[in-house]
C-alpha cells in the first residue's frame, strides 16, 4: 500500500461562495475549465452533512477547481456536458442514500417524495444512479476517467445481494464501467487520486491507494494469495424463521415448511470455525485473500455468507488485507479500508468554508433533508456496535473518528450567527450513534490487531473505555453558549454503553431529551 496521505491542513487562499453549477458561475470565478466535476443524485447543499459538499470543498481547499452537476437529467447526455470537460476526472455518486432505497419502499412501490430534492418531489434521479451517471459521463467525454464513490457504490463494491431484483449482482464497478471506486469515507483517497493525477499519473496506475477498488486481470508479482477458507470455514446457513409466528402457537400453526415442530424452527447460533494461518508469518501488506467468485456466491448461499463474513473480518484498518473476487474474466481487487482521520483532520474537514445553505439556483424551494439537519452538528463517525442489519462498519468502520470540542462549539456558534431561521435550538449533537464520542479501545496495540466484529456483543469488551465524561462536558459547554436555548440529542443511544456512566445518563435525560429518547 501507498504511504498514508495526509490532508494539506491549511487555510485555502480563495473559497468560492458556492461551487459552480453552471458555466456562468465558472466565468464569474475566472475559470475556463474545472479540474474535477462531481455528479450527484442529490440537490447541492453546501453543508457538511452532504457528501458532494464535503468532497468538493475539501478538493477546493487542496487547490483544485471543482464543479457540481446535481441531479442531472439522465435521459440525455447534454446535462453531463453542462460544465464542459473536466481536466482530471468525473467524481460520481448516487447521493447520501442508495438510489433504490431513495426511490422505492420496502414493498417495491415507487416513492412519491425525495427528501434530497427541491420541493421534496420524487423522480429526480434514476434507478441505480451510480451506474447511469457513470455511463452518461463516459458518453459525454469518453477519455475522461470516472471515479465512483458514495454509499451506493461503497456497499456494492463486491458481489452483493440486491433486494430489488432478488438476486446476487456483480460489483457495481463493472456495471458502471468506472475506472476506480472509492469506498468508505473517501477524504484521504480522493485527495491522493487528485494529487497523483495532477502530477501526471494515469488512473490505471493508481492501484495502491487504501479504500479503493478497481478491476485487474490477475494477482501482481510479489503478492502472496491465500484462499478465504483459511480465514473462515464455510458452514451451514440456518433457515430464516418467520418472525411473526408466536412461539407458543408453533405446534398448532401451519408453518411454511409444512408443519415442522417447534424444535425444527428454533433459531440456532451459527458456528463458524476459523482456521489458523500457517506458522509462517505472511507480510499482510503484500497478502491478498481470494474470496469465492461471483459465479459461485450467486448460486450458493453458504459461499455468499462466507464471502460476506470475510469482508466483515477484513474491516479493521490496522490488520485488514486486500481482497480479490473473480467476476467473469475479470477480477475485482479491494485494497484495505482507509485509515481513520485524526481529530485534527476531522476538524479541518468540518471547518471548511461551507455556505451551510442550498445553492441559490433552487430559490425558495425547500429541501426536506436540509431542513432536518440545518441546526444539527455531526460530532463523530463510525460505530463499533457490529449490528448485523447495519452497514456502518462496511462504510465508516468500527474505529470512532472524533472532532475536538473546540471545533464542535465553533460550528454551533456558526449556526447561531449565520444560518437563517435559527431559534436557539440545536436539533442534534450526534452521529451514527449518540454516545460513542471519544470512546475507544484502551490499548492502541490491541485495537490495531483486534478481529472482533463488535466491541459490545455479547458483552462490552473489557478493553473498551466506556468513560462518557468528554461527551458530558461537551453537552454542558454547548448549552451554556449565549443564544443557545436548548441542545437536543436526536441520534440513537446505545443504552448498554450509557448505563456504564450514570452521570452521563443523568445529564442526558435532565437537559437533552426532546420528548422521546431514540435507541440505537
């Protein structure tokens, strides 16, 4: 892997009021061409809760000219030529949500609304927006590299089950025909891609950046390839029981499998037997794990579960290895996940010159997603809960990335002083979970080598520091600010952690609950 890329933490010389969405705005800035154009399925809101704003402003701070094409008309290539040809690459993302979840209900009915669209109207993005946008960018400027990112691409980076088609689909990288996929929080990766392309490297040579996936033909020389069955042995997959069946009525109910007794439908823990590696220690930085091919996992649920578990096991940046999966005559290569941002880097990213409002092109049209978060503050990233229904580990990771108290307080002051409509109430100080701020492993060495999928299941790990005092102090500082009447906590609470610190619970329920306490 390449050496860790640090963000160039400095005050940008110039900062555009908004990143341009038209050639007229480019001319006002004195630009003739964008270095990078970000294509997104969301309306452009210049706020750190919106992915295109974070990546765009970050690249701008590193000296690049960045334009935004937001919610383009995908039925024509013309919308993708609105800003001209980018000098380095197109950055493509479906938006803050997977486009299929955004467009359809769980019953596969078309939604009539879209919280990320002006006016809240549905229908402003296509199905599988990452794929459609990438293909349109390729049609617009065939020779311009395409870098895919965002939550949709991140969670579809290998062969994955698609609920909407009820089948296993191949990596989105193949369907989108993109050159590179950035998974997880991509600040480090996107800056390194931009810097190296600026220095003349071809995108096909950018194969050593953490948090990236790309297509290659075979394992390069100098790498040791091991089979995934040495990491985890495939085992049986238990039948999914009907969650609506009352267990006391099982004997009298007609069950889906033709009248099986209660002992046959009782959920059993799945025992996965791990195999130790050879006594010869391999260089993890030059080791790649081969997981079962797409053609196998698409037909065999056991191998699909096995591949998924190996992906989960290789999510700790401290010890994760590269993964490779054959898909047809090509191979999808996944580098290890990105190194978490330091507190200084988090402060830098969230302290960039955001306008904190939607682009003026939308006029008075209300964007529901912005209305919900305009008075909230994101204080951390990541979650070590390891819930099986959740995708945070595969996207943000288990290691908590924290902002400093000073950075958070400064953002609250900025909301108070600059955001229209502020009435004195901060709607949330949170993140993926409400109360993991500054909670981490007691030992950096143990954290780096740990392979557990959860720090709190089946019980709280003895190596986990559960001290909430930093969060308690943050709450107290925030509510004492002049002009701030109330600070609410609207993110979900991990109560198994909270009860470890009674003082935190007392502080929370006394001052920061707005009617209902959300549970994570």
